[in-house]
C-alpha cells in the first residue's frame, strides 16, 4: 500500500460560534463550522454547549481532534468538511478518488497526466478541480476496471467452417 499525502494538524483554535480553525503542518489553515454536525448527529450534540466545544484538543500527534464528551474527527475529515463548506465538492471527490485507489501524489499525477504539485494543490483545495480533471479520474477508473483483452472468439463463416472441420 502506498503512503498518501499526510494532513496532520499543527494547531487548532476555537473561534466564534461553532467554528474550529485548524492549521496543518503544511501551513494551510482551514475553518470548519460544526454547528450542523452538532444538530444532526447525536454523538456531536454535546458540542452545542460552548463550554464543551471550547475543550477541543488535538490528539494522536495531530491526526485528529477530540472533545471530552467523546466526539472526534480525524484531520482528513476536517479538511474535507472545510472544502465542502467552501463549495469545493470536486476537490473532495478528487481526494476520495485518490484514496480509494491508494494513489500517492506521484502515482495520481501519472495516472491522469498532471504534475505532482498540481495534484497536491487539488487535494488540499489550494486550486479548484476543473471538470476535465474530474472526467479524467472517471475515465482512468473505468480503464482500471476493464479486464485485459483476451483472444477474440471467432464468429461468422470462419467459426462455422472450424466447427464443420472438427465434426
């Protein structure tokens, strides 16, 4: 299995409302509003208390955020939520495509004809993913699922003459 691009947290800060600011080791900072998650998911309901929300802590050497109530999110999911909230759903889809196929930055770049840097920028949301890249990912995925071409079966007159000879 190949190692994927690491999104480890460097620091987190609680902002107004239910917004969590997270800075990654690469230097990019994202902001995620967790109010919808707290309303929809029972495990996150205790975060609606400002006192509980402010107790967010980085865990597992920066691979996640956890609260004393037991609610937790990993660093990749935080980034995906931030991208979704910014309307960059294509970037989230790109990340999931790369993860689903366990492609490193280099392998993903080779697969769809991009530079490693461009793949990294799409993955982190530094650049929006164009529709042509989304289509290239889907095309690559289809090609990977196709079985190798086997010898074609004889049809028509050629097949009938072979059958007659062998009878």
